[in-house]
């Protein structure tokens, strides 16, 4: 059941994840440093979103990290981020 709660939360956060990824990329204006950019977006989303006591914070963090990675891959594939 917790999987569904985390999935629902990540899907609700998807617009923030997409905007966060684009904002960090625009602010750094440089390729590379992907792990630092990932940690910044992940840190913002995991520290500011109260998931309550029903959701495991490590599983939530892992799901957010995966969603961020997928967003970056998506933007790379469609050409939003130039390498």
C-alpha cells in the first residue's frame, strides 16, 4: 500500500519536479555536475514536502530521485537540454 501512496505523491509533485530540474539547469547554465544538480532538486523536494508518518522517507527519497533522473533523461531526449 505504501508504494501506491508514494506513487501518488510523486505524480502530484511531477510539475514541481519538472520545473525544478529545468530551474537548476538554467541556473547553472553548464553541462556536467549532474549528481550535484540531482542532489539539489532532491534535497529541495525531500526537505520541503511533509510526507507525514505513513510514508517511509527513504523510499520517498528514492522515488523522487528516480523521477528526477527520468525527467532529465526525458529533457535530454527531446532536446530541451543541449549537451
